[in-house]
C-alpha cells in the first residue's frame, strides 16, 4: 500500500500499493498552500479530503491488512513499508498520528501509527500492517469489525506510557533533501561526498524496494519545512530534478 514524517509528500507516491487505482491530487488555489499530505485527492473518481486535525476522531468499520506483497515498497509518507512494524493506512487521518484499534470480535487492542493512505475498498476504514493484524487476530479472517480512536503524536519522555498530543507546529522538525537514488552504492557515496564538501551534511539511506536495493542520497539539515522547501527548489534548479523533502527521525 500506499517513519516520522516525510511531511511534504509527493502524492504520486501516495498509492504505491494501489497501482491499479486511478489517482490524482487536487491542486487548486485553495489547496496550493497545503502540505502534500494535506491536499485533497481522487481515487477512481472519488474525492478524499485529508483531515487537518485528529482531535476527537473515532470511527467504526472494517479493518483489513496488507503484508508480504507490499513489504519494502514506499508508503505515502515516503517511508519503506515494513510489514513487521506497527503501522497502518487510513484515507484521511493526518500522517504520523497514532490510532488505537479495537477488534470488536475479541476486544483485543493495538496502537498503530498512520504512515500510508488506503484502503480504497468499500466499507473498509483501515489497512493494518501484518504485525498489527496478527496481534488483533485479523490475519486468518482477512477483515474484522473494529473501532478506531485517534490518539495524537507520540512523545516518549522516558517515564511511563508515552503521551499523545499534536505537535506545536507542523513546520518545525528535522528535514533533509533527497536528491538522488542509486542501485550502485559507490555512485551514491561519490555524490554524498561531493555534497558534504558543498553543504556540510549528507548521508545515504538504503532500502529494499520491490526486491531491489536503492541507496538514497540525502543532503542538509533544516529545522523547518519552509527552509527545507526553499532548499529543495535550489537543488532542483541546480540540476537535481525530482528532489524532495524528507523528515529525519
């Protein structure tokens, strides 16, 4: 299907697990100022409007799950899907928010982080990772009636259960610019070394995507999304088309 935020997401990546669906981001004068994950989008002719806030969100419906077929592919926030992590896909909740999911059949509960969009199947409200579905007892049946409740953004403080609350600002954070991806690590190392000399900070992140290993070159360290977006434009104009902002954990 389609780790802590690639907040400004290119929505063409949004539905990687739903490649057979017709998708389109709605970019109007009203939505142009929104971050990528906040923009309305169309799937198979149906419009979805992502929520700006999770406060008070509860929902009842069917949960499904996705596993090995999508393991290692990109998620909507730019992460690599890990079927063994406690994550899930939702059509409209803010990416990065944590959600409590209760299986109404057996009353088991899990907490998952929303990092993907979907499921785009009638009556289904959430697509769980394999690990989450297994804990809820959903893997054998394939679907289960659930109640979900949005908790917020997790802020571990080292003592007791982690609290959940919205961030003070979606703009604040730690960001870098992904400027290229290679299947050959030496090529990635050469570019990263050149970028370190010019920008002081550059690294390589490797990931498996559909059975192939990619080495992604990420440059810079920016304390706000606005600064990162400005830098992204400069990289694009400087010969790195397709550059995009990534959140750094």
